[in-house]
C-alpha cells in the first residue's frame, strides 16, 4: 500500500497556497484584496504565490474593471480543484493512519 504522504502535492506545502486554494474552492471567485485580508500576507507575498499556482494551472486570473478601477479575481481551475481534493484526501488518510 502506498504511503499517504506520497500523495501530498508539493504545490500546497505553503500555508499561503493552502489559503488561496481554500478560498477559491469555496467561492466562485475571490479578488486580490479579499485574499490578502483572508490570508494576512503582504501584496508581494500573495502575488508570488498566486503566480505560482497560475503557472501550474491550478488558479485562473480574470482581469476586469468595476467602473474605472481594475478588478482582478481568481478562481480554481478544474485541474486545481482535482489536485486540491486529492491533497485533502491524502491528508485525511494520514490522519486516519495515525489513529
């Protein structure tokens, strides 16, 4: 039997990335300021983690406008949803195996 730890996804090792994925999984979309407030990180830190998740295809970025102000929102991709669910299942298996 495969050790559940092997099923953990390295893309989600960071608490910031876990926070981003959690937020986009339970909301249709989340904007930058909402994520920043939720996760309590600096602009630069959040931006770099979003970029990493975007580059591996787990988060999609939608740039638009509200009036004249730019509004960037983020959402989970199908691949991101699948990868995150598998990661959570692996965590659950690890927890169950330690009981």
